[in-house]
């Protein structure tokens, strides 16, 4: 077997091991927190009417929330990269032949699987909470599948770039603020058409909006399109925007990651350790 | 030449901005040799080892590690080298065997006719004394056990050359002694080249075949521990009492000094005591001189 294939296979195994670690013991509580909180919101908002459309807000939120959790992969990548640089995991990968490749494959496997788990945690109970989702139609699932794949690629590659540029876990923490802002204007928790026009423009530059829209297009009945911009699901635009982000990410992320990895060394890890210990002490 | 030389460094310089950290280092490490790079903190040991590991770019000079310039070392070069990192808390949730299995799997494509990679994990666990902790999670290991795991990770690919950067910093005395025993056993049982950095002379003396002393980014001595004590003439400490008043002097030739002392003062001298310079005194003096190059030589030797 070639060295590159070995790295990919070992990386996949690494991803599975990390996934198991992320979903055992106390970690599980943290993993369940946000999906369950989202379900609670869906439950309480399910009967709140949207204008005079006749639809309840909960039904609109649930598919949009699927898109949001896909987008959260970005934050997961950033946080884990920052932590792995600080504690020397990445340096260990660099000191091993094919280690960086295996590390990245492991990250992609683990984070993608984590997101799939979130989606299942949302969707399985969610279908009992809200009525009217279009789950029986195979076309729904085809749309879901391609939006999901493009979304995972786009958000994780962007995350990898941001994670390479942000050097500390604290910096990664600050990043969640603008991301929360983008979620607020993304049309996931309230129809985007209710926002001022310039905010709608901002929201449409970012994958989060399109992920929400794509998931609503997949699972909402066709008539619900009235709450969307231009009363259209805009599948073509969704594919174009998510595709553009994905391509940009796939081209740029390896360059940025390689540059970051090249700079890792024992003394840099030691420096960060000193700083972290000062923070604690 | 390259057949018996694992590491060759010639005219190595390192500069950060306008600050020279390494001045024209030249040394060699033979195959199968254990070399200690000894020096105080800030002497440039870590910069040197990171250049050799391929983790840091040099400013000038020629560096050759296992026949390859580390600045351009590919993955197959990387597979022949073990790096024992100063760990902190990476892979804390992994179990010991799981982590070694994973690390080892990456070396599989690099097996050669002569060297079967990776090292079998059970065998390796036994070699570093972690057999009973195979299923422990890494965060539950003690400091000494964790350090032995670091060594195991460095060795799992059956490297021809291993780098150990300050391996016993922060270990308690017992863990330190165990660690030294482990490195000595590896040195005796495996045909492996080892480069170790330390600021502790005792450690260098115990582990290394040869010691290179680095201070202020310069090599000030290079040889076996015996060579060093002979080469660098340490000053002997002579103390005596003259009519009840005690004096101490550090001198190059204590025998001649004592003869002179008696010739001049005869019976007035009592309680004469001569202590030869130990390797440690020599090392400390070298370091002191390098750190305070402006100080008067007479002052420095007191």
C-alpha cells in the first residue's frame, strides 16, 4: 500500500477513535446540549404563526437548524485546531511520516460524523414535534444530501483556514461571537425577509444562510416557499454559492494549513505552554 | 565518510532579526553514538536540535542528517528519525496502546529489508516498562510514565536516529533515574544514534558517549567526559590558614602553588587543603565565562 493511502486509512481510524472519545462519558453531555436546546426552541415555537402564511415557526426552524449545525462544523474545526496546536498534537503529527495528512483526514472524519450525529439528534425527535415536513419524498433526501456534502466541505475548509490563522484557544473562543451574529441574521430562526435589506445582503454572502435555505428547500412543502426571498428556493444559487466557497476552501486551505504546520516546532509549543500556564496560574 | 556519520554540521548559523543565536557551529555525530548537547538555558540547544529535526530553518551553514538536508527532508527521511517531544497534554484521552498503534501504523510503508517498521507494540510497551498501563488513558499516567510513553512514540518507527530535547525536565529524582536507565538500555541494546540536549552535566555524563558544550550560541568544548576534564584545565581550589587567618585561592598548578606557599611562609601554614577541579566546576566556569565575557578573568575564576 502506498504511503499516502496508509496515511488516509490511519487517519480514518484516528477519526473514529476521536469520535468515540467525543461521545463518551461527560463529553456526551456537552455534545447533546445544543441540539437539545434547539429542539426545545422548536417545541415552544412550533405553533407561533409566521404572518398570515398559516405555517408555524417551528416547522421553518427545524430544517434551518439542520443547516446551522452543518455550519457549526466551522467552529469545531477552529476550536480543535487551536487546541491541538497548543497541546502539541499537531507537532506530534508533524514529527511522524504522513502524520499531518492522517491528522487532517481524522479531523474531517470525526467532525463530519459529529455533525451527522447532531443532525440525527435533531431530526429523529424533531419529526414528532412539528407536522408538515416532506420526509417521504426521495427528492427531499437528494437535496439534503448534496446541500450537506457541499456544506461540510465549505465550512470545514473555511474553518481550517481560520484555525490556522488564529493561534490560541482564546482567539478561537472570540470567533464564536461573529458566528453567532451571522446565525442571528441567517434566516434560520426568523424569516430573512423580515430583516433590513443590507443585512439580507450580508447574510447571503455567508454559507450559513444558504445551508438553512437548502435544508428548508429539501424538507418544507413547496407552498412554504412564500417566506423566502423572491418566493423561490433558489437551488441553483445555493449550489453556486456553497460550491464557490467549497472550491475556494479546497484550494486555499491546504496552502494555509501547510504554512501553519511548517511553523510548528517544540519551542513554539513550549512558548504557548508557558503562556497557557500563566493564564491558569 | 557518510557511512559512519549520522549527523554532520558545518558552519551552522542562526539569526533572528539582528540577533545571532548560533555562531558558526560545527560538529559531527557518528552512527550509533550518543551525543549530549550540553549548555545552560538560552545557549542555543533547542534552536540547534530543531534545525536538525527539520522543524526550523537555518540562516547559513551546511547540515546533513542521515545523508539528507533536514530543510528538504521528505516523509521517507522523516520515517527514519524519532523525535521525543517534550509532552504536555496532547492525546490525553487516548489509551496508551491505541496511540502507539496509530503512530506505528504510519510507519508501515517505510519497512525496508533491514528494518521492519513499526516496532511491535507489545514488545515496545515492555521495552519502556508500560505493559501494565497499555489500556490506561494517557492523562492518567504519572510524569515519568508519560515521558516513557513519549520515548515509545519516538521509537515506534524503529528510527536510526533519535532526538531527545531536555527529556528529564520536570521529572522527580526517581523518575529521572528510571528514565536514565531506560535510555542507557536502549543505547546498549539497539544500534541507534541519539542526540540529547540537557542543561544538566550529570545527565550528559551518565548518558552520552561524547559531550558538546554550547554556551551563548558557540561550541566551547567537544569530547568525552574524560577528555573534557583533561582538555579544559580547571583551576584547583587551595585553602589554608596562616596564623589563624583562612585564605582561599583558585590556581592552575596547585602543586607549584603549595611549594611556593611553604617556601615563603614555612611553619606559619596549617590546614592546607587542595581540591581538584571536578568536571562540574569546569563546566560551571565555562558557562560563567561565556555569560560574562566582559568580566575580568581573575574575577571570573574566583
